[in-house]
C-alpha cells in the first residue's frame, strides 16, 4: 500500500487527535440539533485541506476533481476511504484509534 505524504499525514493525525472535531457517522459532515458539526474521519481530512462544511455537506464522498489537494492515496486502488469509513462508521473506532492506524499504516 502506498503511503500518505508526511506533511498531510501529520496535519490529519493532529486534527483527529485535537478534540476540535466531534465525531459523526455516515456523512463527511452532519449537523446536530444545535447546528453543531459532526465529522467522519474523512471529513476531517477535507477540513485539513481547506474545505468548508458546506463543501463537505454536499459530497457523499470525495471526488478527485473536487478536491485536488487531497493525496492520491485517498483515490487509489487500495480503497483506503472505504476502509477508513468502515472504521469510523461501522467499527465505532474513535478518532484517536483511527489516527493511530493512519500513523502506522498509511
């Protein structure tokens, strides 16, 4: 499996561990009752790349034409986004555990 660029990887891991982003499921970003955003781990990657919540809200998944500054690994044959989405949504892994995985494996 290819590796993420180190600068992006560090920013993404730091953001996941920062506590700044509340974890949500099944959407890159979804808004709670008080209009507070909740993010999938991939939504946090989008925020690291400078996408707004509105950009994230109207994307079911990233498309390479939409986000040119996301690493190619997130669009490659290894299906990394689906794997990370499963960890976030189905396996109920915390952002810290997902950050650990990204740090070691990607």
